[in-house]
C-alpha cells in the first residue's frame, strides 16, 4: 500500500523551509499546496518591483500578504534587523553606501544605521530551493488554495482545496498568520473565530517629494531603532521610493515594535507621530527635498504573527489533533521586536526537525 504523503499547506517563508528540510532529511513523500507562482524578481534588488507585481500579492484584512512560492521572503523589504540565523550565513549581507539614496543618507545622518539584508547577489528566497526540488521530482507542488482540513479518529487527515482533495499522513499548516487560522476555522470548528488574535506592528508614515527621481539600487536599507525611557520601542525606516511607479517620492515610516499583546497602542502611536514630525521638520530643510506630507493614518505592517500560538504546543503540534502541525508565523508566541522573517524561518526549521524526528 502506498503511503499518504506529508502535506504542507502554503509554500511561503515557513512552508518552503519545512518542505526543503523534510525533503532533504527524510524519505517521506511530500506534497506542497501553494496557489502562488514562482517569482521572477529574485535578481531585482528593488523590492517595490516585486510588490508591484499584482500576481504575487493580495490584501487580507487590510494587510498586504504574499501569494507566491517563497511567500513573504519572495516579496518583502529584505530587512533583517534582528540576529542573523546561523543557517543564513553567506546568504545575507550588510547594506552599504552604494545601496542607498537621499532618504537613506538622511536617516544615516539622523541616528540611523545600515541594515543587514536578505541579499547576497540575489534575494534569499526559500521558494527557489523548493522549485528545484519539484524540478528534480523530489516533491510535488499542487497549485491550489486549501479551504479546510479533515481529521478522522484514526489520525488520518486530508485537505480540501478548491479543485482537489488530498489524503495526508501528516499535515503541516504554513498558510501564514491570517490564512492558517481561517483554514482551521473552516475545519469542523478546530478553531473558533474569536480565538484568532493576530499580533502585529503598526506604523505612521510621511511622503517626501524629491527634486530628482531615486536611482538607489535598494528601496530600503537604512533603519534606526529607538527606545523611549517609557519603554516603547520604535523602528524608523527610510524608503527611496514610494512605490514601484513613484520614483520621485521617498517614504519614511515609524513603527511601534513592542506593542502589548501585539495590538495597536494609540498612545504609543501618538509618540510615533511626534517622532515622525521631528524627522519631517529636518527633511523639509534638506537639499533635494521639495515637500514633506505627514499622513494621519495608522497602518498595520505585514508582520502578522501569533494567531495560532494558543492552539499549538511549543513544537507546533495542534492540541488534541494528531498529525496536524502549524509551522508559520502564527505559532510565534508574540510579534518580535525585530523584522519577523528570521524568527519565522528559525521557528519553521525547528518544527521541521521535530516533525522529521517523530516521523522517521
Ligand atoms: C510587503 C511585505 C514586506 C515585509 N518586509 C519584511 C522585511 O523587510 N523583513 C522581514 O523580516 N520581514 C518582512 N515581512 C514579513 C515576513 O516576510 C513574514 O513575517 C514572513 O514571510 C511570514 O512567513 P509565513 O510563512 O508565516 O507566511 P508567508 O510567507 O506569507 O506564506 C504563506 C503562504 O501561504 C500561501 N497560502 C495562503 N493561503 C493559502 C491557502 N488557503 N492554501 C494554500 N496556500 C495558501 C500564500 O500564497 C503564501 O505563499 C514583510 C512581509 C510583507 C508581505
């Protein structure tokens, strides 16, 4: 009798790490279900170009999300502000003078520092390795969107996607912190709607009109971390462009990085606005800047996490549901105080090792 495969739902940052790890370290049959295509932007250092590719992104609950093999890592800003994971040595590098333009230089002269980037000649995109595994016939990828999962008493499971139902010996949910809880909610009430408490960072921003269009190779490479005596942590980011199309405007954002329970903290955002206003005043006096407009809006970042943490044990097993695991950003216990791709990746790798250990 052939063995049902391990089915990984979602080939994003976490799903590709899990798939690669299991394919390289076990002889289990693996099926990855991912609706997104392969990105053609890995060689392009300007991340707004990938973001501007409407096939690769979608907006869920007002938050921009990836819909591409490689997930957020195929389209994100490539900033790595926390610790560099050991597995990533050689795959990242520190930004430098040649990477930036006027906005980056402004922030550097106002307390900023160069960031580490998920870039070393090309973007680090875990989707590329998975694409090669598929080409070599070592895994299968089903281009579809999972709607729900089914769990039977004897521990067998299956996923129902838009066009196919797939039996699974083990299921690893990696559809991201907004979609994984939605799949669980649609699956025989494995999760109730009110249980999905997403954690996130929130930001305010300004737009600066430049006298000349940006020619900087990277859209963002300089950050400034600030901690107030009252405990709030903020990250300031400089962007050389406002979008893939708008090259003659730069952006600056101030994001609250340690919101309590990952919720928008209105008082902290007032302080973020004050910080932003100070930058705006200095920017207005900077050569090469024609006009600065500070927005009143508070926006959620694409750093959603923690929505399934209470449903899983520390190794990602869903409580009371044998053979079902979660390994994406939704299992982080709280939104990190740094950019999240590294913690998400490390957590996915740790869970993949545990799964491999249990199934071998
Ligand atoms: C625009 C943007 C900029 C960012 N900038 C940075 C940054 O500079 N630095 C940083 O560290 N982090 C950044 N992040 C955050 C980081 O990329 C994410 O935290 C990380 O990618 C989350 O990984 P994940 O595996 O949980 O989800 P994702 O990587 O989003 O993967 C989820 C995958 O599941 C697939 N999927 C969704 N629904 C289904 C379904 N029903 N069935 C099957 N598959 C499904 C999606 O297509 C996607 O490929 C950014 C994110 C975005 C979107």
